[in-house]
C-alpha cells in the first residue's frame, strides 16, 4: 500500500510535472500493480478481516478515479505549448487521449463522414474527367460503326436487317451546302405582267402569238399559284401547241424539299385566253410532259454549260490514257463476303472502302456490278448464277460520285492494268496485297501504285466494313454526302409528283412478310387493312385530295376500296414511266449493253421513298396506323 500512498501524495501536491508523465505514471502503475496482487489474496481471508477488505476496495475505487484524473492532466500537459516534451509527445498522446474522450466521439464521426463523402466526390470528378477526355465522337450520321452494326445485325453475323421499306440517301438528309441561283418569285412576275399590260396590245384577233412576253408571264404566274412546293429557275420561250389557243412551255425547276442542287425539266401544254384587262390568263394545263413541241433537245456532253445536267445524265464510263493510268495510285478492293448481301450492308461496306480511298488520297477502283438478293428483289428470289447482274448506276448517281471522289470502273482498271504490264514487262506496276488486319494508318506511307485489299477469310472477317472498325473508325469517315439516288429514278419520282400536281399526301403502308409473323407484329395485318386506313384518312385527310400509298403490298387491287373518297395512287398506277418505250427503259437498256432492265424491288422502294419525302402530309404505319413496334414486340 506504500506505493498507493506515495502516488496520492504526489498527485495532491504536484502542481506541475517537470519530468513529463513519468512522475505521474510510475506511482500510479505501482499502486495498481500492488492492488491487483493484494486484493485477490485479501478477499479470500476470513471475515474477521472485513475492515481490511473494505480498505482494499476503497483503494481500488480511489485509484480508478484518480486514473481518469491523470489522463485529463496528461491531455492538459500535451496541449501546453510551453511543455518541454511537446515536440516529442504531442502527436501520440493527443490522438490517444482524444480518441478516449467520450465528448469527442460525435465530432470524430462527423469529420470521418465528411472525409468519406469528399473522397467519393473527388473520385467522381476524376472518373468524369477521364471519360470526357477519352470520348471520341461517332460517324457523320451520329452513330459509331459499332453502334450501327449492332443495330443492323443479328447474332453478330453481320446479316443486316434495316427497314427495307425506306431508302434514305444524302439528298434526303444532308443540308444543301452549295448556293443556288435565285428562284423566280411572285413579285417579279406581277411586275412583269403589269409591264406587259402597259406596253402590249389590248385587242387580239386570230391565233395567240405564244412568243409574246405576256404569254410567258401568264404561264409563270399560273405555275407559281399551282405548284407551291416547287422552285422555278427558268423558262424557255413558249411555242405553239396543237391549236390556236395552245402554247407549249418548258421550264426548269427543283423541289423545295430536295437536298441536292440538281435541276429538272418539265414541258406542258397550256390553253390560254386574252382577257378584257389586256392580259392573258391560263384556262387549263396539260399533264406532265404534255407540251411535246417544247421538249428540250438533249445537249451533248461536249458542250458544257449551265444547262448540261438538266436534260442529260453524264454517268458514262470515261476512258483513261496509258500515261494517266501509269501515274495514278489506286486502292483496289477484292470482292468479299458483302457481295449478294442486302443492299444496306453493301452500301455500308462500299462507303467504308470509299472513305479509305479518300483518306489515303488514292483512286478507288469501283466494281459497278451489283448483286441483288431476294430481300431487295420484287420477286422475292435470290440472284441466280445465269442472270445478269445489275449496274450501280441503275440505283445511284455515279456522275455526282465521280465529281467528288476519284474513282475508276473496275473493268476499265483491270484492262488498263493488263495492257500496261504486257507492254512493259520490265516496268510492271507494283502491287501491295493486304488484308483486314492491316489498318489504313499502316498504309499512309506506302508508295506502291496499287494497294489491293483481299478478303479471303471466313465470315465476318471477309466483309469490307471490317476495315473501318477499331482504331480506323477514328480516322475513316464514310462519305455519305456522295450517295445520291440515280437521276433516272428521280425522273420517275418527279413525273409522279407532277402528275399529282405536287399537291398530295402520302400513307406509308408496311405489310409484306411482317403480316404473317403474328408473334412480332400481332396487329399489323388488321391495322393496315383498307378499312382501318379509311378510318385514319377520314380523321386526317380531306376527301378528294391526292393520296399516294407507298407500300410493299404486292396485290395491286388491295387498296381499291379507298378510291371513292380520295384520289388514290400507288406506284403501279404509273407503269408507263418504266415500261417499254419510256425514257427510263431506253436509257437503262442502252446502259446495260442493249439488254432490257427489270424495274426491281429496290428501285420501287427508292421511288416510294422520294415520293414520300416530297409529300405535304405523311401518315406512317408505325405510330400512326398501328401500335405494333417497328422492329417487333418489345422493340419500340
């Protein structure tokens, strides 16, 4: 007990502890050690020693209380800046004492929670910054190659399944960037009419003189009032029609919804009369291309000018000289697994190849031979080996493509290549063969005249579009703006629009094989029946209006029940535009080496698409006619 007594004296009398905590802790530990030893043995003694037991218990309680007091004093010493042991003992003793103090538990809990929250915040900021720095934008049409492929493939086998009822090209989506000459406006025409009335004769006898300015002004004013969806850019001098009061007039125009700068011609027959107000008025107008006396003569390609391209199509093959061929650099794609796949996949891969050619600044060797699969064939049959293949120029504007990208027909290229090598056996053109494992970036420094890409592996590594995947996706940009529909297709579209007076609405009716798949489209067949369509038209389209039905329904009389209230038209109502004797028939036959060309299913969809885009009002199958999802149940 002497240790405890000594510690009591030191604790009561000491004001400071010059030796830090040693003066305090040594007696305390001795006291505790003594009590721990004495107390158990004393407690087992006889009851006569009860007083002694009480003293021991009191000492234990007293030591415990003084232990806590000592800890508080230690904290005071640690916080004293004048303490001689502060630099050595402050961090350890302060933390230890603070943690044992119940009054600081809440403070530490709040501080720990705030540190954890701040840590999560910093981690989130760093993660967002890393994503923002590493993000790369996608393709020009707002989708990356990977995203588009995943959208259009099944099971990763690259069998594309896009919407085959609509074919969208650059003139439908890419804004017109090049300037156009100002279109004729009503203010100009009104001023011209007033001037003609002022200076012209007020009495007319006999046949109408179609060459008078007043006749042309009357036709211009009539066209502006009749064709409000058309921009007019020029007229030729009217000529006499088949009667004294008829004049045939040709004019140049384009649709105000067309994304391309291409101009077109129409020539119509007008019946005119001279009014008491000393001006002419149009009594009636003929159908599309009815003014045969004003039909423009097609200009030869040797006479370039503004008019060229309006009445002619310059997509013929251009022969190259031997010297020009020898000095060129070419990118040649061997035929791969995309051949005879759906046209959507063919175009996706073709644009990849053209994008690489532009990136490498090489002439693209283009195979104009197109194999049409059953999915794009109106007959629903795959291409047979003994059937002639189609020409790219039947579907797309090769002239526009060639004006914006260096291309050469593959057949011409192979002939010129063989001719050069046979004539220059010691100076044959160098050829570098590569496969999809070689990236476009690896080829930038290559000087070989011909780079030939081979596709001899199994699916899907034999698809052209694999070249534009991975790191190449960041540098190869597909030139979507080069893809326009053929002018021959557009001629049919404009004829249909013209026959409907450029004032019509469209119902896009999707049926085909979908109506037989009740699991994916349970309501489509009923919702696209003539009765259902009639109910929709009653709510949205006035009776008597022109209504064009763009559809893949193959029964020609399927929509006949709708022809009473509205002036219904479908594509087959205009067969004369592609049948034997038509301009389309003559030009495609000539392009095909004298063999007639079938107006196939892909061409039909192209025409329907363009008529659809030029309509004043559009009613779609999905969302408008049916609640079924476009891609099937659960895919809305």
